[in-house]
C-alpha cells in the first residue's frame, strides 16, 4: 500500500516478519519491556492478529501490531525507530487500524509521546489499569472516539 506524499510505504506482514518486528521493538523499547521473536510469532499465529510494517525504500522503520476480534481491535504495540520519528509514520500506522470497529489500547501513564499521538488520532481515556506493567507502573486505557 502506498502512502501518497509520504516517503514511506505501509505493508501488511505475516508471521515470517517476527524476527524483524523483534529487532525494531528492541531498538524502540530498549531498557523496557522488549518482546522477542518467539513472542511476535506466537501473537501473529493467533486469530485476527495483523502486523503492518512501515518501510522507507527497503529499510523497515516502524510497525503496528493489532488484533481484531469481532468488532473490537486492540493495538498490541506500535514502534517507530528513533531515527525516523516525527514524520507521520506513527500516525499513518494508527490511522490504518482505525475503522476496524472499536479500537482500544493500553499506554503507560508516563508515555507522553505516545499519548500525544493517540490524542491526535482521536483516542479518549476509558480507564486506568493499576500496576499493569512489569515495573509496577499504571496504564491508561484509551479508546477510539469515532465509534
Ligand atoms: C509513539 C511513536 C510510535 C510515535 O511515532 P512517530 O512516527 O514519531 O509519530 P508521528 O510522527 O506520526 O506523530 C504524530 C503526532 O503524534 C504526536 N507526537 C509524536 N511524538 C511526539 C513527541 N515526541 N512529543 C510530542 N508529540 C508527539 C504529535 O501530535 C505528532 O504530530 P505532529 O508531528 O504533527 O506534531 C514513537 O514515538 C515511538 O515508537 N515511541 C516509542 C514506542 C512507544 O512508546 N509506543 C507506544 C506504546 S503504547
């Protein structure tokens, strides 16, 4: 799929991309909760889970992983390589998921950059999960506002 007037393209990927997603996740979430290739392969082999990769020329620069069950879609993770941020890639990845029913996600309360992205994409706060992350920090539950 082309993204007109952007310098990146979005591609739907299958389970074969698990090692690539793990590598991007590692560089994006270094020092945090990094998911390995086995975890991505397990997620991608489950029903309704889809990965969308952003590439510039042939270079993978970001991805979104989402799971759709009936009329609800959960954004499981999104990552854009630090060298390629603030050029609309994250926004394009989220927009691609919007429209797949009610879309929801969890985001760490301290993750201001992701919160700003989701706000721009029209998400609103739906709840708080205390101690959601391994380090004990809380997560906001956000839901798309266009449902
Ligand atoms: C969050 C993330 C995916 C955003 O990706 P991105 O490609 O840089 O986002 P975009 O360029 O599409 O930004 C879209 C909007 O989000 C907001 N935004 C993104 N990064 C921001 C930042 N660092 N500070 C403030 N606002 C920000 C802005 O409103 C921006 O629009 P603008 O550039 O016109 O002002 C990226 O920063 C990332 O991978 N972060 C680490 C991983 C992570 O936190 N994932 C989310 C887990 S829930």
